[in-house]
C-alpha cells in the first residue's frame, strides 16, 4: 500500500515510516562537514564516538573516533569512511589502560575493515562471523554504514545479528533494513545489552545518528556508558528540487 498527493506532500500516516523528500548532495556535504566541526568527537578517558547516515541523504556519511592522547585532552583519531560504500565499516581497538595516575584510558587501532554484506552476502556474512569469533576478549569494536548494510532483496540473516550479540548487542537488534542508518559500539565478550546501537528504521531515512561512549576498565573487565543523539537532516537542509528519492 502506498499513498501520494498531487501537492507533492507525503501522506501523514506513511511519513512516520519513510522519508521520501530529496536531499541535495552538495548541501549535505556542506552541512555534515560544518556539523562535524561544531560537534567534534568526544574526548577524554575511554572516549569513543560514531556517526552515520545512509545513502538516501547525500549518498552516505560515517566516521568512528577514539581517544589516543594518554594525557587526556582532545587528542583523538577520527576514521572517516568513503560515502556510497555498501556493507558495514568496522574498527577493532585494543584498550590501553593508564600506566600512571596522570594518564587516561586510550585505544590503539588493531585493524579497520569493511564487510560488504550487500554485494556478496553469503561469503561476507561468513567472513564477518569468523572475524568476530577470532577477536580476543575485550577487543573494542565500532561499526557504521555509509550507504546500506544490506541489499534491498537480500536481508541479512541471523548469523550477522548473532555475531553482534557476541559483541554486546541486545536481543532487540533483529533487522538492519535497506538504506537504514546504523551504528554500533561494543566489545568482544560483552554480555548482551552491554553494547549499544543506533538505528533509524524509516524507509529512505534522512536521519544523522550518533553515539558517544565512555569505556572503563577494572580488574580485567570492561564497562561502557553512552548517550545517543540524532539530527533530522530534512529539517536542517534547504529544500531540494521537487523530486523524490529513488525507491
């Protein structure tokens, strides 16, 4: 079932589940770069941040950042990912506990990966699951998209979600839809629900999602607190030309 209007306005009911208005790519680039400058990644002891939006807004956007400065302050590394790159982007990080009272908890990067679950769903699902299984305990993982995690006609299977639960995702993570912005922070061996994810399930979503977390380490165990935020890009960007995004 669908609905339309000769005035070019989406039906009020259906607008709860989809963002059909268009976003101009140049406007999106200008806004996200300015937004990133005005809202930089979190910093301080154990700081982690991730931000993402899907293809339907400017052909995608995403980055993951982590604290690198042992002395504290705003010394972080930000890994930006190429827009219009399908699948999921992942960083794996080692926790570096402070060695003196004046130092803070930091992270060192082990690897940066892209699992293209969109293009080669079966093989990449197996590769992702094997990668998660081989991670050492307490390896911190950040994940985001910059297009879409899945193909429109090839949903991700349960193996993907089971792998995320090994990183602390809750049982509520059961569907990452087509072009839906998605990001995640967790670690290997975390109990279910101790990691965190953000997801916007609107069709052709134009939401910019963000997670900011703080990781702590005590007696060999990790813990994490977080906050989430989002920006409705359709409210922030100038009206695009009178056209709808391709469904």
